[in-house]
C-alpha cells in the first residue's frame, strides 16, 4: 500500500534559509537546484539509498515513480528529524539520462521551497523495476551524539520484496569534525573483495583511533549490480562480526573496472579528539599506502563551513570533447568555489564520474596542473554508464570548506 502524502508548498525567504543554518548559493542560470549549499556547523542526517515502491505496472512510468520516491523521501526525512526544506544535498541514481532530466524539470514544481545541491549518475539499480533512487543529506533537528554517528534503521517500502537484504539506515551526526576516506579496493571475488576492502577501511579508521561507531556512510562502486544482494549480505556479515546491528548509510553505483569493487567512507571524529591541532583541514596518507599529488588517502576537517557543491557540467558545446570538456567543468567549479569563499586549496572530497576514456585520461594531467599537491582532496574516480546529462561525459561531486 502506498502512502498518500500531501506536499505543502511553502516559500522561504533567503533570510529564513540562512536562519535554518543552510545557505543556498543559486546558479547564475535558471535551475531547480543550487550550485552549492553551505552548512554552518549544523547537525546533519545522511540517508542510504531510497527507492520508490514500484510494481510491474509502474516499471516504465518516470512520473509515477518520481511521485512514489518523493513520498518515500518524506517518510524517511520525517523519521529522521528532518524535512524537504532542510535538505542540503541530493544524490540521484538514475537508469537513464532522460530520467535525470525529468527530475530537473519537475523538482521545483513538486518542491518549490527546497533548492538543494544535487548530483546525478546513471547506473543500474539494485531494486527491480526502479528507474531512480536517491540518498539525502539534510539538516537534522533530532538529538545527536557529538562524539559519534547515531545510526537508525528505517523501514523503507522500496526495499520490500526485492533482492535487497539490507534495511535502510539513516545516520545523524555533528558536521564540524569530518573524516573522508578515498576509495579503497582489494582483489578477489566480489564478495571477498567487499569484505577485504571494508576491513582495509576500518584499519584506516583504527590508525586514526576511530572505529565503527564513527562511520556515517559507505559508497560502493561495484559490478555487476545484479549481484547487489551478495554485496549487501557481505556488508551485513562484516558489521555483524563487529557486533554492529545498525549499518552505515549505503549507496551502490555500478562501475566499469578491472576490480570488482571500490568503497569510499565518510566518518566523524569525537570533539575531544586532537588529531587536527588548530588547522581546519589535513590531507593524510595512511601508512603503507602510496601518496599521490592529485588525491589524498584521507581528508580530515574541523570547520563550521562545509560546502556541498552540485555535480556540475561543462558548456553543452564542449560535451564529449575530452580535455576541453573537463577544463571547462573545472572553470565552472572554480567559479562556484569563489562564490563560497573557497578555492582548489580547500577542496576536501571529490567523486569523479566519467563515461568516456578520453575524458578519464585527461583527469590526471589537468588535476596535476590545477591542484595544490600538498592539499589534494580525498577522491574516487568511477567509470560509469553515463553522468546524468545527455552528451556530457563527466561530472564532479565535490565537498569543500571555507577558507581559514
């Protein structure tokens, strides 16, 4: 049975948005979404992937599925102490670029009071018949523990009767002290590699004197998505062996790679933890891992100004033109960073989605030219089916902080 939910259409002034602890940086071009959202030390909630509850008659209807997804989002947000007008960032996972375009066109009509940052990636999904999914980052009005992540299981209708064996988790946490671990990958079968990679990530946490209680989110780049049930089972068994019953927020993306899976992680660290000293960010190499000039293994922040930037694209005329497309995308990213009083030196976490080998190959030399080799962000680069905008071959999901 589907929930019947009436969406209240509210209009908020820029002043009320700032008072809510979120500052929305609008695009210079007409858009349903913001270029970036600044979070000024607010407690947050991160959801895992949310899916619409779809039956076989609705498997081809984008409009019906979008309404069902909005219903499910409202349920999850309410259960998590948040609401649509407190959303800071949406990560949409769609099966076709046209689905992403529909969401762009309909969002402001469905939710005119909500203008979060957004990122799209095109990927198969783990739930049968679903054309879209989303994970949500929002301001949290519920009680939080400032020294660890508070994970909660949510009953989600979209997961009922699917091959998904994992309940949807949401995670509440303080946003001032964050840890972003670049994607790690181990060899083996898909399930073996998932377990080994999770262990490697937790070894990195242990090096920082952290543990599972601090984990907010894991994002897996894996193949094939048809084996997602086995991946969920491996994740559940790994955390059960640690004595953990409630899992982190989990999102899955199918990638093309010689490795079966790569996993990136987001965590928090306790208020009394003195790892950073007096700096707002540190860019670290885990012992035993090779350092890079274009990404760090771990980025740690202590800042009241987190900036979530939308997945940007190049000019349409440069879409599909490899390095030209990428350079124009970085030009747009620099413009947005300037708007929020940040820069390439203050980027913290990047996920690079790319669907073309030429564009992918341009990333290393372009980053070497633009990045400060002492302060490259934690990062993952995923070769994907498409990037949520027809013709484009790459987008960047970026988190930054304000300048000191």
